[in-house]
C-alpha cells in the first residue's frame, strides 16, 4: 500500500470515529430517539428516552459493528430541580473494539424504567444499588430490594434532598 494514499489515525482519532459510528447507527436504527449527544473530554454520551432504553441497549450490544458487550457500570445522578430528576447512566464497553459509550435516560421520581437485567446480567446488582441509594424503580427486575442498607432504612441517601444526618439521626 502506498503510504501517501493511506490515512493514518491516532488511537484517539480512531476511538472518536468509532464512537461517532455508534451515534450514527443508533440514529439510523431508531429515528428521533437520540435526544442529545455530548462530547466531553474524549468521551461520547447519548441521551435517549427511558421508554426506549432496552431496545437501544440491546441494539448497541448486538450490532456487529458496535458490539458493546460489557456493561461496566450502571448508576444514576439526581437533579431535583428537573421534572425528571434522575439520570440513569449506562457505561458500556466493547471488548471487541476497545470502545466506550455512555447512555443516559431521564426518569421522574414516581416513574419506572425497564430493567436491563435481560440485556446484561451484571445490571442485576447495579440496579439494586440504584434503587437502594436513589429509589429508582427498575420495572421487571427479578429481585428489586435493598442491597447496601438495612431493609427498614428510611429514604434514599444519594438523593440531594436527603438530610445530611439521615432520618435516623
């Protein structure tokens, strides 16, 4: 191959190109499902509606060009000033392509989001932790109950409106 005609990529450029492929493929497969794309410090995040989380996550796992086959983390953040105060955050990795992608879905305080346990078994304990700390309900979870705190614990300690001294203080 003639070196003058071949394009050389740095690892960072190649990673960014593959992350953009994920965004383009999700947008093509699910028109209008991507609510926002965020690029920050070399990482890509896509925001999707909570009602579509399972089909988008399954697509990202199963598409042969993407293969995000590892759920590295599942967590949440609390934004009490928003109507849908929680962001459920899925950290995905493709072990095949050595890629990372973050997926976020907003959930209201009294709303449910479908459990991802059927997509990745690793979601089981991580969803239980989100339930325990934030009170987020994962619909269809096989055993959604507290995992870190006593079963009789009041409240959800990672909510921003949780009292610093707790309810037991």
